C-alpha cells in the first residue's frame, strides 16, 4: 500500500469536518463523512502505468523466489477455486422457510448435498465488525473495528471507525491557489491481515469484490474493489441532493435540500461537488445546470455544460459523468443519476450521491488502481460509494419504494456482472464477492412483513409484502448460475455476516442514562441536549452511548473529562448490566434489552482499549433510536420507529446469526464467521497463524 501511495501526486484535500457528521449530510448508517482527497488524474495514471510495467519486468524474479522458498504450491495439492458469495444480512429463518416451500431450489440443493447452518456473528452484529472478522479470522480486539463509529476521547464526538484521511502538513500559496507540499494520509483503521493477503504471499491469486472494510485498498497478489466506507465525491458516506420549488417543510437527514424557482418553464441551479482545497477561498466546486420543463408536462431537458439529457418523470437516467474543475487543467470526475419526480404543481428533482468515477478515480478504490478502470471499460460505469443504495432518500420520502427498489437492483446487476467476470477469470485461488442488496432491502422493507409496524399505519401493506421473498429468489437464481460453473475441485461457500429482525421501537439509551443519574446536562440546558452531546456536563457524567450498540464509561485518564476512577470501573459495569438486563418497555410490556455484554470478557487482543466498555444486546423489535444514535438527549426513552428503515440487526448477536451454505459438509458444529479465514488458508494447505481465533470448517484433503 505504501508503494502505491508514493506513486500518487495528490493536489488537494477536503477534510471530513463536523458538518459531515450532522444529519444534513449524514451517512446511510448515521455516520460521519470519511473526508475526501481529490487526485490529479494525469499523475495517477502516469504513475500507475510505470508500476504496471515494473511489475511485469519483475514477475519472473518473483516467481523464481517463490519457487525456491516453497511459497508456490503444486496445482494438484489443493482445491482449484474457493468461491465465496456474501449475501449481507441473509436471515437463516427466512432462507429455511422459503427452501421448505420450494422457492429457493438452488440453495436447497446446496443444503441437501453439502451444508446449511446458522453462522455465529460478532459482538455487536454490525456489518463492519462482522466482515472484518470474516476477512481476518480474529475477534474485534485484534482487528480494531467495533462499530461504524468510534469515539474521540478528547472531544466525545464520533469518527468513522474504518478509515482516516488527513491533510498534508505543509502548503504553498501561489496567487489564488494553495498547493500541498506533501501527500495526505489515507489509512485503513482495520488491523490484522486478511486471508487473501496471506494467500497471495504463498502464490495464490484472489479476486476480492466489494467486501466491506477494504478502503483504502491494500496491496496484495490479486485484484480488489473496495466497498463499505468508500466515500462519495463530496467526502460523506452518501449525501443525496433534492431540488424542489415546494416550500420547505423540514430539514432532510442524509441529504441536502436546495430550493429552486421556476421561471418561464426553466430552472437554473448548481450541482455541488467537493470543497476546492486548491483555492484559498475555501469554496465548493459547482457545475451549473438548467432544467427546461416540456410544455406538455411530460418531462424536462437537463442541460449540463457539455451535455443535454432528456428526463422522463419517474425514470432514472443512466450514470451521468460530471466533471468539476478546481483549477486550470485539473479535473475531478464523478458519476450520478438524476430522477425527475414531478414538474407540477412543484418541480422535484432527486440526484443520487455523486460517486467517484471508477474510470477516472479521484481516490484509490481498487488494487491495483487500474482495476476499477478495467471494470468500467469492460462493463460500463458502476456505483463506487460504499453504501450506494440511498436508504436515507427513502427514509425521508424523497424517493418512493419503487424508486429505491429500482436503484437497488441496478446496483445488484452491476455487482453480478463484475462477479461473473471475475469468476470466469479465476482458474486457481479465491473469488469472493459481497452483495449488499439483501441488507438494504431488508432494512427498508421489513415493515411489510410485520402486521402492525408503525411505519405503515394507515398505508397500503399489500403492494410490497412479497418484496423480501422476491429478493431471496433473485439471490437463489444467482447461486444457480454459479453452480452451473462449479468444477469438481471447487469449494462454494454462501454466507451472511448476520441475520435480520424487525425494528419497530427505538430506545434512547442516553436518555435512560440521564433519567437514572449516569449522564447530566449543563445547568440552563433544560431537559434537552443538541446533537452529538451538545450541553452534556461531562464533569457529572459517568456513562454515555455512542454508535449503534456501544456504551462507554467516562473514565478518568482515558476520556478528556473522565470522572470514573479505574478502581470503580468494575462496580459501575456490574451496576449498569444489572439495571439494563431485561429492561422492559412500559408501553408495550416487552423486554427491550435481553443482555448486556462486558467487552472485557468477550474481546481479547492489542486493541481492546479502543472498544466500548459494554455492548447492548437489544431485544426483538428494538434498536437504538434515531435520536439516540445522533447524540440527542431528552426525556423520551422509548418511541415508535416510523421510518421506512424498519428492519435491523443491531440487536443481541445471539438472536441474529448469519447463514452458511457449502457444497461440502462442515467438520465443525456451530460455525462462526471467524472460521472463514482459517478455512480458506487450510484449503490451500497454508499453516494457520496462531493469532487467528477461528478454526477450519472443512477438511483440506480434496
């Protein structure tokens, strides 16, 4: 990775600021932006070209070295291909139900001929945590990922847990421009070594497509395309733009609302890009555009500086290339889709988050850099944003259910094409791909599977009631295509990182802590804080909740304003666990928290000091509330979840195991997601590192 970084000339950087944390530009999982560095395309590709030439020249020497040192295995000693398909969030009870109803014939065949089992997930059952364990074979104490968010012990504000982007320490000002004199820091926060890097060190090639927590990409013997936590072009984890002539009624979480005015059937507006860090004025780059409404009201013509695009009401455009120009000959490239929602009585135009253009990437999103370009040349433009499906636009009812589904399946189709392309080119080694569609659609459509979900009260419950079943059928069809390509010496694993449950009621744990005397607001703050712990009195606060499942103690010497002494930590943990275990929702009479876990007992490794002190295991139907996740504290502890985001997995991990299918029988019972990495190594007869927590699930003999 360091060699790749040194090859890149980076001319500007827009830091992830607190503005990216706030809901106006919040991530799909209520997380902060990753920051953004834009790159001179010319220098990137020039450097990459020379790296490719150098790699080709050195390949014979590397081959001889591996042969002499025994790092190349005979093709007859091991399996041919290990094919891993990740269906993020596939729920085992639903898969089992629909297999028994003969609706998933290909998964049923795998279950009958090989294995079908639940797969133990991580604590907490959150995607970045679980997929990091999948990759490395270790518990979070060894890979350092505990949530989407990590807390800053100095400010108590959240940071993105998976990646850090810092600015160049020195700049030089030339007229209206400021030029960095060094490269910015782009660092993956996940620790430990993924199994495909170890495989590569022993001569085995891997295709790793869209596995979460692989940004920035690491250098290894193979090809990879990064996924979760790849930012959009403005540096957030996914911010849509909504242009409307309708009077503002509320502020929009997860996106930016821009008021427009229709004059003589024409709208003039700007498409906003990243901050122009080459400019001393600290302004954002923009692309002007106009919208010419058709006289018959059937649509409009979108006029960009170099292109005219017809828009039909209710129909997405293809990916549109947008180019921002920070200075002189420098360009920053992105892609987005436009959706015209209506032109009367108000003009409403939705624009997806602007994705990094894979053909001209402004940030490293693949290994090697040229791989994302190759895929774009072969298959056309595709989504690069880590959380590309715009859940917040649906949450805010900017787009409709059918718009969201169309978006999801467009991205699913792109992913499937990439995967099949990689599978056809993998003769020996690993071909792994994670599909997000299962996670995103279940998050947003679980409300149709619940008889009285608050998000659908008084609404039509029939139209999309079979959407999740149809989703599983589509997954099964993909499995069928892979089975047709399976050789006798191939191993196929179908898996998910966790399962899914309904999310009907939210709990604001910080409000509970306030009511029970563990968290205090400053005098004069009345009974309500602002977002992200505004007005919290840390000098009187013993504990606080940050993220989707973690509770932290305000420990003296660790947090900037800590008050809990080290000697009192154990007793305070015991007290909180006792009070929160079995916590009942007084309105519904249901248990909202089934178990609270002491992380000192479930984590081990060199990074446990970064972990939350307690993990909250929410009960069936419950999760951290929206206000709770964004650090708002008031008198409301329990409330209905009325958003479209109606299914979740941020609950007690024992209630949401993932799923595993395999074309071979497993030799271990009660498998864990930590077992996948050592299984991959054992299948290629590589010694499993002693630090790995998982165990091989399959015999290494062919």
